[in-house]
C-alpha cells in the first residue's frame, strides 16, 4: 500500500486517546489486573445475530465457546478464531466486527473460544481448551477445511498451536490468517522500542508484563509462549496483515521472513501508517483492502475443500 489515508491518520489519533490507558505505568496496570473481577466478553453484535445462527457451548473446563454460521450460503471453511488482548484482556466488540466482516465476505463458519486469561489463569488452561476445539473441528470438518485465525496475542496463540501440531505429527490446518501477531512476548528486538514512539496504542513494558503473566512459571522464550523462537519449517501457509505503527511489527515481519526462507508460503502485507490491528476499524480503506484479500484467499481455499 502507499501512504496512509486521512481516515487512517484520524482513526490512529482517536485510538491513541481511547487506549492511552494501556500505556500507563507497569505497576499500575499490574495492580489493576490483580485486583479485578474476571472480565466478561460482550455478546455478538445485533448485526451478527441477524447475519448468523449463533450457539454457545460450555466446555468441560467451564469456559464458553461461540459458534457462528451464516444463515444463507454458509461456506465449507471453518475458522477457529483466537482473539487478542495481550492474554489479559477479554474479547472486545471490535473483535466481533472482524468476525462479521470475514463472514460477510466469505461465508466461513466461525468457532470463537472465550478462553481463560492471565492473571487468573496461565496458558495451560487456554491451551487445553483450544486444543480440544481444534481436534473437534478436524474430526467434524477435516483439517483441510480449517483455518486458524487470530489477532495480536491470538495470532501468537495460533502460531504456537500450529507449531505444536507440526511437532506432534497431527493434521495441520489449511492456513493461518494472522492480524499483527504477537509472536515474541519478550519484546527483545530494540526496533520494537524505536517503533513505540509512533504507536498510538501499545506499550512495550506493559506487553512484557502481560506476557510474563501468561507464561506463569514457563520461560517467556519458550515457543509455547513466544513462537518466534520455535521452528518454522512445515508450518501451514500464512497470510499476515501488519501495520507499521505497531510495536509488534518488527518481530511479525522478521517471523514472516524466516518462515519464507524455510519454504513456507507466506503472504505478508504491511500497511504504512497503520496502527495495531487496524482492520478492526472496518470502515478504513486499508481495512477494506484487507478483507478483499481475505475474500480472495478463501475463494482459493474453497476451491480446494475436501467434501
């Protein structure tokens, strides 16, 4: 893409005002997280309820999963969508906007786990939940008809799951669809700090704190936590959408490069002037470009669907 649109610039400014609380001091954020009540996810939007049949299930672990199928012309591709939020924030209404845009464009069927978060839990409870959901989807639909999708922390979660599937010799999804994936919770790349000057939303220090909460007693460089440090060979094809005004950009970009060098099919799209998970602002010209590319991606996948 060329330079950012005026709408992108204005939205980035507004996002900075809205999310400036995410750059407050680490100690203040830690106290707020440790003192809070466990957060509750918003229900799917009214427009999603008109578009889809929606059902919810409570798993054996007590956590909820939302299933969405378009009422008319539902496709054969099943998306397991893992939301972002630095592993400490609950799914937001903006995540439902992303889900809705993809369903409208592609007809894909969605499974959205409301997975356990830190600091109330660490990654083990979430992994157990998502592993079970992925296995169930593969049994029901076939791995070739499943896409792992995630934004930010959910993108890192999706990559980590794919790496574990490769290591275990398990069936791989047809593709990974990632929006600004958080693949290194250590934020060790000095370029992340340099980009922070232009990022209207995220703070490197607060991300490191959240990543450590998610890791629990596990080393933050363990690929289960930071898949940037894991093997990339044999990963499924990846499509990545990334803004350059995002502290996650350096590691997202470098992860994509390393995967390409290892022979993985990667479609990496970086948008000038774009903030973190900018495609949640679905009205932006850049976001419309993202969803058009996803439509093309799913058309290709649908043509390869296994009956």
